[in-house]
């Protein structure tokens, strides 16, 4: 994993040229929320597109270079795990899906994570290959988004109260949300409707409510931390509608944009050009996280891209971004990545040749046997502290080669690989 972990919304993602996207993937680990994949495939049925929708979606898919990134596990699955009492780590790292436990003789227990269905689909879309089921999904997604009427919902909510104070800033509203959550005796039971809307199965909610009652918890954040995050985001949105807040608004796509905020715990950096995100995301980001505007990020990636052809092979291979005054990319690295160690501190230099060969031998053994020894059953958290993790990724021959040559991978380092 190279660089800070970043999540982009669709407005930031589609603004990038393919070469700028390559620079993004070079210096960031890109965490793709499933909602972005849905928004991309949904454009198959977007009538306002000037280009052929299939070609447009293929172009979008071509900018997802997941050799340095993954599709995150869907938030509903993580929310369900949180309510069951399972750990959902919220420390800026992506949660990349279910794995299969494995055992390699002499190396211990580990996890094998297969290529995700979303990534398989994205690779097909790059070649203009769309399944009939994906055409139907795109149609349904478009119908759902067009059927959202937040103004109607706002009027219904406000009709239930005679006097509702107007809230002017996000910080004031999140304070109201936190106050509300701290004053309900059983948030699982009392927010049953909200968990249902978030996609949690009724029996999961009921069991979580019983666990709350039996274990003596007093607050949701200690009971189910990730569930607490999702509830804060959702209540913030609905209470914003209720209080007629100018920063939430009733634009239909706000309901879609809201979903990106459920994934904020799984990144270091969030990038967006959407006004809805720009106005409110700061109240959900931790102090060790950063927000960067779409235009600012694109401008800096474009500047690095313009310098790329002048870089030597060693400069292209160097992990850290180039030193440039005022570079947002470099500033984000300095904030979120440990500084480069000098040669006398770096294990890669200190390690003996014998030790390097030993590690390479272990890696080759794991690569050769972990997949065939893996369990046939998927489990969201198969092993708490695995000795190894083997992750399967796929690169499309049309993707830019990671070496930085500027050639498609199929004409460069993948040329002789079948």
C-alpha cells in the first residue's frame, strides 16, 4: 500500500484525465466506495450524456487503476458486523472484503482475499463489455435516483412540529445530533426505523437491542462504534431537513452523496467537488484526516503529470512525491505518511543478503500454496492477527503500466505475461 489512503466522490473522480488518474494512483492508495461503482454504471442510462453512454462508462472505468487500490466493503455489511459486536476498524485503512482463512506449513495462519466482484466488473467495463444484468441495474439505479423527492420528505417532517428553529451551521446541528443520541435509553430499539433504512436485517437489529439491554451499555459509541458513525451521519441529514438547514438542502442527489460519508473512517483523505460534501464533511472527519477540494487536487495532479515525462526512471520509481512548493499532494504525504528513513535506519539497506533471500523464499512459498490451502468458506474476519495476507488483484492490459513508461501495461511489463 503506497501513500495516504484517499476516497474520491464521483465529481472528483470524473474530473481527472487518465494521466492524472495514473499520478493519483501512484501517490495514493485509492479506496473505492461501492456507491462510486454504482454511480459509474448508472451512467449507462443517463440520457443527458453527449457521448455514447457505453463509451463514457468505459472511459470512467479506465481511470480506476486498482493496482494500488481496492473496492471497500459495503457499509451495510460493516454496519451489520458492528451491531453484532464484531470489530470494524476505523483508522484510515480500507476494509477490503471477506477473506478465506489459509494455512501454509512453516508460515502459520493467514488470509486469502480474492478479487472482488466489483473489480471484475470494472475490468470488463474497460473493454466495453457490459452484462445484461448491469444494464438492468443501471436502469433501476437511474429510476431510484430520479424518484428521490427530499422536498416532499422535508415538508412531511416539518408538518409534525409547529415551531422549528433554523440551524445555520453544521457544527450546531451535529451538537444537536450528539445531544439526542446521549439522551435516549436504547438507541438500537428507538432507532429501529433508521437501521432498517440503512439496510440492516430486522433480526440483526432485534438481537443487537437485546445485547444492549443485557450488557449494560450506556452509549452507542462504545457499544458499536461504526454503527454510531452511520447513525450520526443519517440523523444529521434528516435533522437537517427537519430544521430547514441551508447546508443540507433538498437536491435529490444529496441522498446519494450522503453515502460517501459512511466510508469516511476508512481513509486518510477525502476529495470532493460537491457542495454538499464541502459544506458538511468536516464535522465527520477526525483530526488526523484531511479534506481536499476537487479542483485543488486536480490542479496539483496535473502539475505533477506535466513533469512526469522529464523524470528519470529512478525519480519515477521513488515512493515520495516530488518536492514542489505549495504541492497539496506533498503536504498530504507529510501529514499522513511517516517520513522517509535514512539509509542507516532503513531495514531494506540494513538487511543482509541472506535475510532478503529468506524473506523472498517465504513470500514465494506463501504465493504458491496459500490460495490452494484456503478455506472454501468466506468470513468477514477469519483470523484476528494473520501471519500473512494474500490479495488477488487484476490489471487490465489497457491500464498504464505502473513502471511509469506511459505505455499500456499490455505493451510493457505485461507484454510477456499470459
